[in-house]
C-alpha cells in the first residue's frame, strides 16, 4: 500500500526562519531587560526601582523559555509521518534444522 506523497504546503518552517524568529524574540526580551537595568540604576529608590530590578533579574530565564518555545504557538497540520514497512514472515517459511 503506497503512502500519499508529501505536499510542499504541509512542510514546517525552514530552520533559518525558525532561528530568525527565536533570535528576534530573545533580542526583544533582552532589550526590555536593558531598559529595566537602566530604570533600576537611575530610579530614585521607589517601588519602580525594585520592580525594574526584579524584572532585570528574572527576564533572562523567561527570554530563553520564550525563545525556545516550539512552533509559532498555533497548532499546525503537519504531514503524515513516514512509517517503515513491517515485514511478516509466516511459520511455513521456517524449516526444522533436524529435517533435511
């Protein structure tokens, strides 16, 4: 039984596009972190300074988690996975070693 051929429209995004998207997400998160660091250092010691300092401390973790999140967030229809054919050998194909 032959499998249906894979359609080019059902392919996942290319590794280059995936990498570009991850780098963009990570860069945006790190840009926000730089802003938090600047606000924490130049703040007047009020609550905003503490919030910005906390954001600067935890943003690297969330930046990595968000950048490494698989896919674009929406479930996509992927092509059916290739399956290896299974071999079936009947019992009549085996011969007894003592019988010649």
